[in-house]
C-alpha cells in the first residue's frame, strides 16, 4: 500500500501541515523536527508528488558544500577545484563546516530547510552519514568527495589509494630498499586499508613480506609520525625505508629520524602520500604520492552540476588516478 503523508505525520509525531512544510523547505520548521520528518520519509519510502519534490529542491543557483573544517592541509586545493567549476557555470558556493559539532550540523540543517542551495558537495564528516542519506533520499542531490574510501550509497569521487600504495612500494624496491616499515592512517578509514593493501601486494610479488612489527598505526598527524618512528627505532627490527600514509605523518617521520641521528635517504628512505605544498619544503624534500586534490574537487562539482541538470548518477564511484613524485627523501646517489 502506498505510504501517505498522513502516515508520515503519524510516525514523525507532527501534523500533515508540518510534513508539507518540510517537503517545501519552509524556514519556520525547527532543524530537529525537519530531520525527524526526513528520517521517517526515508524509512517509509514515502514519495511526494513530482511538484512537491521540485519545490523542495528549489532553484537557487547555489551549491552547498559541507566539510569537517578548513584546517585540513589539503582542503584548500579541493575547495579551489570546486569553486573553479561552480563559478564557471554561474553558480554560487555556500560553504559550511562541522567544526562545532552538533551546533554546526544544526545550522546546516536550517540552511537545508530554508532552501539555501540546490545540491550538496560533501567531504564526509564521521557522524553525518545518516543525515546525508535522509537528505539524499528526500530529493537533495548529494555528491561526496570521498577521501576516506567509505563508498556511501550516493555518488562519490575518490582517488586510487591502492594504486598509490603500490607505486610507493615499487619505488622503494626499485631503489634497493628491502626492509620496509609503514606508518598507516587510522584503522577504520577505507583509504588506510587500500594504501596498505596496495603496498603489501607489490612487496609480496617481489618475494618479500612485510614484518608486522614494522607496521604502526598513526592518525595522519606529524606527532603520530614522529612517535611511531621513535618507537620503531627503540623496539622494532632494523628498517631502511618508511611509507607514511600522508605527508604530515611523513614530516613527523623525518623529524624523528633526525632526532635519532639517522640520515635520509642515506640510512632510511621516506615516502609520503598526498603531495601537499609542505612536501616540497621538508628537509629533505619528500618523495610522495600525488593525490589530485584539485581535480577531485573539479570532478565532484561537475558531477553535481550534471545531476542538477537531470543526468543520472554514475553506477560506480568516480576514481581519479594518483602518481609518484620523486624528491630527495628517496633519491639514489
């Protein structure tokens, strides 16, 4: 039996008028109520009329973008890629962060209810998937710039983390390194698994194995990189190379090696991941895997604008390639 607006209202414990106001993004519905109504809509599969959907989406010629914060070292490149495409097509960009937690998400929900933008670009915060699926299922086009590799149930743009990890291993082996250490990202991130798996596959193909004692979990900060390398130097077996899962971690690895009196690349070669501007200015400059951050932003913005124009979503995530950038931290004399 087709779900009615009355059933949605009953389950959400609101009036039919309130449901209608949520569908039409009226500003006089509080954020918590709007979220609850949209969750019921998603759970019941309620489909409003085509006219109601069109009105709910609105036409503002504005794209929303929700990011965890603006201090992430690669965020500027992603934002610039998004802005280049959005502005070239005559759209405005409304930027929000989740830096203040629930308060930020509440303000973002009010922007949704006020019909402030036509579609949403997202660098996924850890706790927002449920809300985003509700928004997407209720008619708001959403595209994720998916650095974490979590592959949510709506269109996303990511990078080839497995290929990048493989390229790092191949380069280190080609330069004669055989005792390879790794400082990973957080365990729960998809990109961590992909980078480590790609790295390990190349090592196994070369007839070697990764010593589990030389795999240390980090948290993508320079502090975790320095702590990990000092731990390895104190307790682990000997190693002659380190693959750090991002450039900030790699910078910490370099600092720890300097502190311990080890030379780079003489004693230990170091490879990072991302190719943020810092990578060219570490001591020594860092060999890294270039993640095409601006291209990821451009691709995601283009995908969202195509969706707003009526194009169907792609069947699979769009993956942009990585590439190796060789600098002094691994160069063979």
